[in-house]
C-alpha cells in the first residue's frame, strides 16, 4: 500500500534543500521565475519553452546517483539538474509531540508518534513497520481530539513529526517548515502540501481498520473521516497563511487506490472525500495556487471527478497500475495536466534506443502543454545514476517547444 513515507526519503527537509541551498535572504533569481512560468503554463495547458521536469527520490537512489556520477555526498538532483519545482511538508501530525522512544539500538528504533502509532524503523530497511495503533476501536476514533491545526509550531518550529521523520530514513527534530520554504524559495518554485483523510486513516487507525470500519460502521466512520478532512482543511489554510506568499502551489497527498482499483467504492469516496478535496482546491485557487493531487494506484473510476472539481494536475499516474499518459490524453484531452507516468521499471531495465523510445513516446502527451515529466511514483535505487542522467538530458533535448519527436511522434495526440 502506498504511503506518503514512500516518497519522502531520508531526513525530509535536508533532502528537499540539498546541496547549494541556504540563504533565505537571497533574492529570487530570474531563472526561478522562468521555471515558475514553465510549470504554470504546463498546468494551464499552454506550451512553455520546454516540458518541465521534477521528481521525488528514494534515499538509496541518491546514494547510488552520487556514487556513480562521482558527486559530493550532499549533492541534490534538484540543484544538479536545476529541476523545475520542489514539494515541502509541514507538521501535519494529529498531535504535536516529540517521539516517545520505546526501544533504540544500533540497528533499529521503535517510537510512538503524534499519530499515536507505534513504528519500528530498521535502519537498513527502506520503510518503517507499523506495530500498533492506539486508535483501534470506532469509539476511540469518535473520541479522538486533534491538536490545533493553527498551532504555530507546525510551521515555525523545529520538532518531531512522523511524516518528515519516520520514512525512508529516520530523523528527530525536523527543521522548521517555514525556514525550509524560505531557503528553497530563491531557487525553485515551492509547493506546500496537505494530506486528505485517507492518508491520516492508514496512520491513525491502520489500513485494516480503515477498510473494515467502512463496512461495520459506515455512518460513524464516515463522520470521523469527514472530521479528519475538516482538520486537514484548516492545516491547509494555516499553512498558506504561515508561508505568507512564498508558496507557488500545493500538493494534496491522497492515496485512495492500489494497482487494480480504488480501496473503496467510488460512491464512498464521493460522499466522504470528494467535497473536501474540492474545498481544498477552491481554497488554493482563491490564493492563486495551482493544485497537483498525488494519488497512487488505478484511479480510473474517479479520474473525471478530479477534473470536475478543478484539480490542475495529477501525479504520479503509476504505469505499473495500468495507467498510460497517452491513453489518458486521448480520453480526457486537456482536462488535466499529467505529472508523472514514466515507469521506473522501464527506466531501470531498458537500455539505449528502447529507453529513448519509451521516453519520447511519453512526451507526445505534452503537445499543447499539460505534461510535467517525472517518474510514476519516485526514483528508486534500481535506476542507475547514468540512466537517470540520460533521461533528464533526453527530455531537455526533445522536450523543447515546438515539439519535434520525429519517428516517435504520435499524430493523433494534440
């Protein structure tokens, strides 16, 4: 099951900042404004100078990439390739608290977090293990009290938080979010981010209870989901205010599907999720912030819903879940910008002309704008440093507008 932690490697804020960042007082560069125009035009289905590129990276990929390209230990793909936008995460934990350490050795740590969940993080493994959820009955869910979403510590103070601290790596006392935004702002279009309720459910009550309670307590659990979404909406509002004009867009994290289909029926999603996602989109648009929704898995049954509520872009469009950006462009036209869909399996396994053909075929979806090139989730260490480098340079060469894809052109895609 996909989780936010899947695409937030190592220590989140240092990962996002990377080498070369630092001076929050530096003026925003002309190059950054060009990148912002490039991304915004793509989201508006206009042709910019070239197809924008960004991505998310696993920690072990970063180590491999640095080693194979002979780069410093703090090198960042964002700075090395001058990628076109970057995503940040404030403290969205339901309870603002330091981790309670239950066990710590040289090889692992077990902590209780602000989700009131117990996690084991084995340092050599890429992802943590959920051991226990305090909110393990419907009665506890109904009685659960969220800390103030407007609490300034979420945005202006360093501290522990699960999404930033327990994922591909392990970090305590993550840096203050606003300081991260300020450090990145001169060099990148900066996106904030917010979870919708399903991202909370898998951390608060666990994936099993999340699905079981829909069947056992549909009305009671539905109210808890709605209350969680209301909390998330306030996180969004407070985040935008805290950033004070420094954000260029918002990611909504909202995995509601797996490889084959949705986790629950479209009707359930439309009743308990869609209205709140729509409100998030409206809030962002009121602040002139475009929205990219990150949803893993096969969301074909509700894809039109995202278009209907005004989502500007969709990520990651997992190829391994049967999604194909060319098929989607044929079906939906320019109703949605596509951010992703480059299969990391193909990226890792294909060579030379075969890989080139795969990449350039995807670029057809950028005709008329509406494409941001990135992986179909995040870049793992199965992708070599030279192959990542090759594909980025390939997109930079062939992604210039007007697109000239030669033998890889698909005439019926406009």
